[in-house]
C-alpha cells in the first residue's frame, strides 16, 4: 500500500475517534435559523449594554450619597440604591444566560455543518481510494500501454495523477475540518462554563437581595424611623469602631515589624490576580496612610486597598490556595470590622483577605484556584458603602492555629475572632 493510502486511513481513523455527537453539551433553546440566532444574540448584546449603563448610573449615585453627611435617610437611600443595583445585575445574569444559550445553538449548527462536510469528504476519499486500489499494482507506463491510442493513454495517466492530487487535497481538508471541530468543541465547553457562572450569580444575587431587604427592614425597625434614634446608635457605633481600630492597628503594627522580605516573592505585577473583574482604575482607597485613613481610622493606617464595586459583584481568589477561614464579624461587632470575610493562604508565602462581603461561597479547608469565585462584594462590617477590602499578609507573620482558632485568626477583645497578619502593599503584587 502506498504512503498516501496509509495516510488516508490514518486521517479517517483519527476523525472517527474525535468526532462524537455534537449535542453532548447541548443547547437549551429551541432550534432556529442561523440568521434568527444571530439577531437574538445582537438583541441580547444591546440589552446588556443598556443594563450595564444603568448599573453604572446607580454606582455614580452611590458615590454621591457616600459623600453626604451620615444620616438615617442616607443609609436608607444607600440600601435602596443597592437593591436597585442587585435587581439590574439579576436582569443582566438572565440576559447573559439567554445570550449564551443562543451562542451555544449557533456553535451546534457550526458543528453540524462540519460533521456534514466530514461525511462528504469521507465519501469522496473512499471513492478515490477504491480507484487507486484498482491501479495500485500498475505504474504509469503500464497504464499508458494498456490503452489503444496515445491520446487514450495520456488521458488515463493524467486521470490517475488527478485522483492522487485530489486525494491529497481532500486529506488536507479533513485535517482542517478536524481542527475546526476541536476548536468548536472547546468553544462549546467555554460557553457552558460561562452559563454556569451566570446561573450561580443569579442564584446568589437573589439571596443577597433578600438579605439586603431584611437589613433595610431591621434598620427602620431599630431606629423607629427616627433620625434622633439613628444618631444615638451612630455615636455608640463610632466609639465601638474606634476601640476595634485601636486594637487592630496595634496588632497589625506589631506583625508588620516581623515581615522579612527574603521569605516573600519578589515584587512583580501578576504574582496575584485582581480579585474583581477590573483593574486599578476601580480602586477607591489605596494602601497605607491614606487621606481617609488619617481621619477615618484611629490608627491612621489602611492595611489593604479598596475596590468600589456594586453590591453582589463576584469576587475572585487572587491566587490558588487553601481557605484558612471564613466568618461574619457582624455577629460580634455589628458594622465594626471586616464584616463577612474570606482568608486564603497561598503557596507563595502570601495570604489574602477579602472583607465586607455580602456573601461567601467557600468553606475552611477548601482548595480554590486563581480566578475562582469565592464570594460577592457588599457593605458588611465597617463600610460606608458597597466595596471590597483586599489585604495581603506575609504568611510567616499570621497567627498559628490554636485549639480554638484556625491559622490566621486570633481572638480580639472588641470583635471576636479576627484575621491578622503583617500587611503588605497589594499593588506590589497585582
């Protein structure tokens, strides 16, 4: 058998192995024409653009509200605006899911077209293969001499060369179809992961919405909707926040002094990934002796950076690691510290803290991958508005595990179990 025929068998066999049913990850929407699908995808893209603009408008409103004097009316307006943001985000997740389903249908159509082309090429190659087999023991001279006339002989030999050339073309075409098929299957897998992502966001944001509504109702109930009662509670809260800040800064300063750079990764961009789907432009407070820290914190030091993002924004693990602890400090000191938080120990001697979450979806001891969703932004704990507080600690400085507390957590006098560590500037690693 010639090398060309052997090559043909190899290509066909490979295609049979890799090509299975295209709907193994099947779409969930009703079949439509390709033109209808493209129009549906365009329509959903326009809807998402409108929703994103509305979310940004509410975010700007929140920024304006946060600059106002702290009053009961301001707090209620912040919660109402957050609820509006959540509703818009929920709508966005629904539209995204619809768009992805249409994209899945479109990819399925592409796969069906590829499969049809493969069948056609296989049939063509089989015909060419049989013709070559019929003449495989004859050389060009023998084929030429078998014919009665010179013209017939030339035509026969040319026909055989044409068959060989066409077979080579069809084999190359099959290879290209194989590559296209693999790429489409990868695209299909990506779209299904995106679909799961938005479905999870939708479910969790609905839960956050209900909790925010309850928070609003509790606020109005506890203050009896009276500004004087709210201001009295606010004065008590400020005293508590001051006590907590003093204790935290004393411990943080002590641990900062123990940081040894030789045990840490070199400062470099990309050592850690951004914990939000954004970048430095979303940062609302930097690290260290910031302007806000000088009057907002008794210790005048901010041990991380803040990202101003809407409530319910997915928060990602900055690097692969193990969840050391999760918790809700509002159970010990309402609006006094980090609120709902997640603490992750990474393999590079860094530990990251994510604070003021509205919800966390991981558990202590769980391994997480870089970029994995671990929770959603909020305004629990000491927060003037929805945002993410992101701290990076030198792992050698975090408290060791004890019988009662996990690694990275120590008891505090003012707010129960508290995450501590020698803090570093996160911007040195993002």
